């Protein structure tokens, strides 16, 4: 199914503030010569990026390299940009902190900001999809970290996105909850068929989830690897181990050497 892309127009010579249609079927993201500067410093510096419809892309990069800045631009939350950014109209974003409104019950949080006064049943369906149907009427402060993150995912899903943007969604979760949340995102992606761009610091998470892993550095996509393996994947797979070393190297981290056991 071809996704219609829309231009995020920012520069004054174009129709300011309006999105413009573009017939780029088959793509979920097209970025050309994107630059975003803060106080004269280009954090994103002439960046190019293409994401085909339905692809699962993971974005790695050192802290402060501009990953969240890029995600915010793609989400349409930051339009102070130069260059061309094409994204689907239906897109959704979830951040590391679930950002639930404490004075609204979970189901109302899920519907927050949705156009057209959708009913409770819409929220219930999305909450069921993320395994949170027993917490529909709960107050956000009574949710565990993992439950709050699932509520945040449900809020993204009700938007029926063609592009799902996830900024370190598992960053605050404990190791076990994190694995469950990773599996949930993998399942949702397979079921929904939307393109996903997920930011993480976890190279193994990237290799387990992604079709393609990107490394951001110096304001551009400096490196990429394709992960040509069926799912579910085993992190002990030799190909993944090889890619892990390559990515850690690109990130400037030396992969730990395998333990050497000396025999007397
Ligand atoms: N609104 C802003 N005003 C000024 N500088 C900003 C602003 N937003 C981001 N920056 C700067 O841009 C750079 C990139 O920030 P960004 O949040 O995109 O990094 P990141 O790659 O997501 O890092 P992390 O992995 O730590 O989340 C940082 O140096 C940050 O200080
Ligand atoms: Mg960030």
C-alpha cells in the first residue's frame, strides 16, 4: 500500500505552516539536505534519509549527536529547519517518559488530542492490543513503569500511524520489562505494518528489532547496516555478533573481548 507523503514546510518562501502533498508512494520518510541549528551550531548538518514504507529502522548514536532532534523534526514538533522533510500525515510519537496526564484516566489519556471525538471503545481496543485492558479506568500514577509505557504505545497506536517514531521508549524500564516491551513493539509492527524509527542506546536491542540500523554522527547518518535475519532473532547468532562489533566500533566503544579461561 503506497503511503502519501506530506512536506513539512518551514521556510517563508513556501506555504508557511502548511503541509503539501507529494506523490512518493512506497516511502515513509524522505529527508533531503536537512539542517537544524541551535545558536548557530548545526546539530543536524545536511542529512539525507529514506525509509521505505513498513521498514523497521533503529537509530543509534552517541549522546547529544542529534537523534531526538531528528525525531522531533520528523514528528512535526520542530519546524525551524532547512531542507526537505517528507513524512506521512498519519504519524505518532512516543518518548522515553510516557507523558501521561495525571488527571485523566488511562483510556482518556489514550484518546488525548485525537480528532473527531472518538469513543471509549477505540481506546479499549488499543489498550487490549498492548495488554493493558485491565487498566482502562486506572489513574496514571497507579501504573507501573512498564504499564505506563504500554499506555503511551496505545496512545500512539490509536492514531493508526504509517510512521511510528519511538525515542528510547524502553530506556527507563528494568531488564525483564524491557524484553517484554521489545517483543510487544515487534509484534505491533508486524501486525500493523507501519514504518518504525526507534532511537535507542542499546546495540543488541537494535539488532534484535531492526531491518536496518543507522548510526548518527557529525549531524548525518554516518553508517548503516542491514540486519538480514528472520525474527525472532537470537543475539548469539554469529552474524549479529559481527554486526554488534561493527556498530560498537562505529559508536567509538570497544566491544568486550570474550572471557579467556586459563588452564594451569
Ligand atoms: N532546544 C534546544 N536548544 C538548544 N540546544 C538544543 C536544543 N535541543 C537540542 N539541543 C542540542 O542539540 C544537541 C543534540 O540534542 P539531542 O537531544 O538531539 O541529542 P540525542 O542524540 O537525542 O542525545 P541523547 O542520546 O542524550 O538523548 C545537544 O547538544 C543539545 O544540547
Ligand atoms: Mg535523545
